[in-house]
């Protein structure tokens, strides 16, 4: 087996990359860095040997590895496992982590992840730069990976106060090599914003899909469902394990957003129940204007 020292040839910004969780997110990161010439050698870490072998067949990784091997050899580690598994992964890296290595993640929540990193890494949390790429799809597995997934997308970094500036720059440079734009936020602001525009939509899509699929006359309803239903429920097909962890990790923000949404639903219900056409029209017009403005369509 090639050793980490032997693998470090001059030229690559990241001589040895380790990706923990080589699915859509981690696999796309590796593929994009390969395409950009930003990485030399890629190690893949995961629970399924079959998944890792598939990732190797697809050219996403050079070889499967254990957490220990990844920590001993990698210059850069991306954790793209579900957020509930990140503390365990970080704890597994800690005893073997190279002093100059940088570790980042792709988790959709940040406050819980930062707390987990401090517990798992202790003083070595200085090497952990939290991140979150705003990209993805309902597809999963290494076969869903794409070198273009992050092109033009935003990646949010929530650096720790103790992070070395050079390490933050290394993480920024890696995502920029993938074609992404970088935005920096504090963990709390990240979780509040993403709770509203990422986590709550998935919550609604999943529960609405369940309501229809397990409700009365489900087969007829689904037979008649069209593009609106398909578009609204598309994200409900995402990884249940990943989204369970996201909801639990960001439950404070989620519960706040659910309560705020209830107020809007109650306003709409009152208008409908009372046959109040003007009030209902006002709600719908405000929503339409907001959607057009966000999508760059202007007003009509």
C-alpha cells in the first residue's frame, strides 16, 4: 500500500484528501477537486464496503480506508456523514490526526456540530473548520455524485475563533476549486436561516407526502397528482436518516419556525372559513410577489 509520505507529490493543493461518507455530497466534492486538479490522492471512508468499491469504480476515490488510515495520511478531511454521526467520526480521527491536517464538514446544522467537535476533539478542535454546502438532491450514493454539483452554489463556513487563518483559507480554496461561492456566518445565524428555508420545507414536504400516501383513497389521489404535487414533494425522497439528524440537531430553530408558520396558516384558514375573498387574495398576492422578487422576475 502506498504510504502518505510517498503519495505527496508536489503540485496538488491537497496531496491526500480523505472523504468520510462518499455519497452525493462527499463524492461530488472529490470529483470536483479531481476535475480542478486540486487533489492528488483520495481516500474514502464509509460503513459499506460495497459503496466504497462503487466509489472507486467511478473514480471518486483511489482506495477505501479506515478512519485511522485517513487521519494518519490525509492533509484534508471532509466529513459528509449524517450530522448525528459526526461526533463519533471526529472522535475516531482524534488520536491519529496529523497536526497540520485540516478537517471540515458538510453538515446542514452548525451549532450542534460545533459542540460535538469540541467534545470529540478537545484542543484539536483548532483544526476543524465547520462548513455547509447549499447543494444537493433527492438522489443518494456515489452514483449520484457530480463534479458540477457545487458550481455557482453557496458554501457557508462558520469558523471557530481558534481556527488558524491558513486552515480557513485552505477550506475556502477547496470549495472555490469546486466552483462554489463562500459566505461566512456564525453558527447560530446559520441554523436560524437554514431552519426557515431548508429544513422546514423538507419537514413540510415529507409530512404532506405521508399524509397523502397513507390517507383515504391514496391510490386515486396519487394517480391524479400532477407536476405541482411532484415538485412540492420531490425532496421528501431524501435520506430519512440524514433528515432525522438534521431536524433533531436544529430542533430549537425548527420549533420556532413551525410555530411562526402556524400563524400564517391560521390567517389563511380564517379567511377561507369566513369566505373572505379579499383577505385570501391579499395573502396569495403577497406570496406571489415575494416569490417573483426572489426569483428575479420582478412584479407584474
